[in-house]
């Protein structure tokens, strides 16, 4: 079909010639040279196999075939204009909101700064934020209830695509009153695995990384406490309830003020990637794309 039907630019030129009665005036209105307009018109006539315009020193006049083709062309251009207007309305509606789903550490310690910057660039976009564990973020994206997600696990969840936007390190922390805070030698991986810890719930990125790091030791001991937010875990550790493994991003202030103490552990790699994620085959667009760009800035 595309090889037998003129493109919109050629049809718009024909309509302008019909309206203005001059190929030169039509070319000026469309912002092209007269030779370019003549070439475009000749190409359309060759494609259709009929003469469309009679040229003379007094101007340009449609042939009988040109009158028919112009009528059809008008309908096609009007349909294209309706398509363009509809697409613009869809883009406006899409760009008026952004639904973000993020795992707890990113939601609490990184997203606020990104969203403040996005607000200055897109003041008309309303942003909603869901904060949960990495599994909940993935489920929300797959259900179509989020436009962009952020997770902290070991890999991209099934059904999603993603990009690494940063890195994080998990650290073992205790209250200053805990015996580990006064150790002169690093803790061993086996000691850590054998000790009940205050942990995030299953499905969190932090828990996934810790479980994988301690897999050689048959995994961590059953949790001392299992809590649903990083803030709750920190509060429990600060109170002296027990040690925990948390994101370094989440405990910067507590370590600086000595409300928490980092305990070194030998033979344990707890570095992890931070990822932006989205459903496979659905590359972020509009404000979601802009936010993704800010995370890499």
C-alpha cells in the first residue's frame, strides 16, 4: 500500500495547489522550494499514473483526475490530523501522571531527591509513589499499576527489563552496647550465619542479597525479628534488640552519630546493584523516561 499511495507531504502539496491555484504559492506556504514542489508533484503523478495539475504561465489548475484525487486526499489529511490530535491527547494524559513503585531503601533515601528535580522539570505531572519490597514492586509493574519501578535485589525480576542505576553495600550493624561493637577482630561468615538477626521480610532486596551471601553456610539462622520496613529494623537495632544487616545508605546518619556501630565481617561480599525496572517490551516514555534519566545523572 505504501508503494502505491502518496505520502502526506505530497497530498498536502496537492491540496495547497488546489486552494491557491499556483504551485509557487503552494511551495512558499509549505516552506519548500518550487523545484522541490515540482519534483514532489511529478513523483505523485508517476505513482498514481495520472496527470493531476495543468501548469501554465497564469498558474496551476487541477485536471479532472486531479479534482477527484484532491477530494480523496482531503479525507486522508483530515484523518491524519484527527490521528495526530488523538495521539496528542493521549500523550497529554500520559504525561499528566507518573506512578512509581520502589523498594524501601531507594524509596526512602534516593527517590525524594530525584522527584524534587523532576518536579522542577515537569511541574504539571502528578507523581504517586508506592514503597514496598522488591517482589511487591515487580508485581505492581506486571499488573500495570506502575509506570516505572526500582529494586535492590540480585537480578531483574522475571517478566521485567531493567538497567543498573547505581550500587549499594550492605553492612552489619549493632547498637554500641552489643558485645560485637567491642570486638577487636572481624566477625566470620559462619558466626554471622549462626546468629539470629533482625531482618526485613522475605521478598525484600536486602534479604535476597543476605540469603545468597550466606548460602554456603546453609543460609542465615531463623530471624530474631522480621520487620516490614528499614525504619522499623533500624529502630529495633538502635534499641539494643539485636544486630542486623542493612543498606549503607540507610544507616549513614546513625553510624556518624554512633547510635549504630558497623561490625566488619570477613569473607562476605554484600555489594548489590540498584536497578530501574519496567515490563519487558515497554520501554519507559514521557515522565517515566525523564525520571530514569535523572537517576543516571
